[in-house]
C-alpha cells in the first residue's frame, strides 16, 4: 500500500491517536482521581509517583499495586468508582487541546485513515465523544475493553492498524506519555509527542519520536 501523506518529510499510511492527554488535556484530573482513590485504600502516593507508576489499563495497574489482595470484583468496582469520579469532576471542563479539530479536519480532507487507540475504558471514550464532536474523524476506535495487554505493549496500536487495513509500522502515532511512546516504539511506529503531561527530557533516547509539540497549532500534513 502506497504511503498516503507526508509529515515532517516522512511518509505514512495512517494516524493513530491516544486520547487522554493527547486529544484532551485531562491527565492531571486522572492523576488526582487515582491519588484520592488509592489513598482511600491506604496507599498514599504523590502526584509525581502517580505520574510515574500509574499507566496502562486499570486491571493491570491494580494488579501491579495490590497483587492478589484485590478480587476481580473488587478491582472492577474500584475502577468503576474511580472513572465515574473522574467523569463527574471533568464534565464541565472538558476541552480539546488547541488545534486538534483543525488538524483532524485537515487530515480528513486529505482522506488520511485515522483511529483512536486508547487505554481508557469505553465509558470514558463515550464521555469524551458525547461532549466533543470527534466521532466523525474516527471510523476505528480501540479501547481498554478491546485488549488483553495495556501499553507499553503495542497491542492497541496493532489492532487499530489492522482495522484500518494498514501496517502498524507505517502509522504515525500521537501520544503524550512515556509509556505510550514506548508502545509506539514496540509497534515499530514513529510518534509525535504532545507535551501536555510529560516534558521532552523524559523521552530521552527515543529516536522514533519525530516531533514534540505543546499542541496541534503548528502541525500540518501534506
């Protein structure tokens, strides 16, 4: 399949987008929700610790933190309560990162295939799409409920690429987290990092990152 668009002098077949911290600037809300929820279970972490250690899909996070002390039902209830609290807190403040919609519209006008590939649960994806007009841009959506392995495993990117009918290594991934950047590298894909949550120096040595950007205002495709 011929590459269909150019970005920063390289050619790609499709765009794969993370959601939290990449399309919407919500990661600090998530971090605070995790900090509070964990404190209620007796695990006290700073925001910096949460940023460093809380990544991937929820059941994997809870397994790492609590081992077998959580039953499956406990983990599901914990995840549900935490995500519901996040949606309540964020509902009035949800907003796209500057330039996102213009960038997506330009990609759509160029007939660039696009997919959402997120570790968020489907309830959070629905929450975002209900508040923001993003659905027309993403014919393919993959979320936590679709995968068995969370980032940095590349499974969610691989599944999204297959659904688009392209090779994952020919996709350009948009991410905000170090873990997401590692997932892109493990997929063999280049990445654009939106620095909404992490600073550029935290991605040292990641040669597959082609651009760091605060937002989408200076980004363009051809």
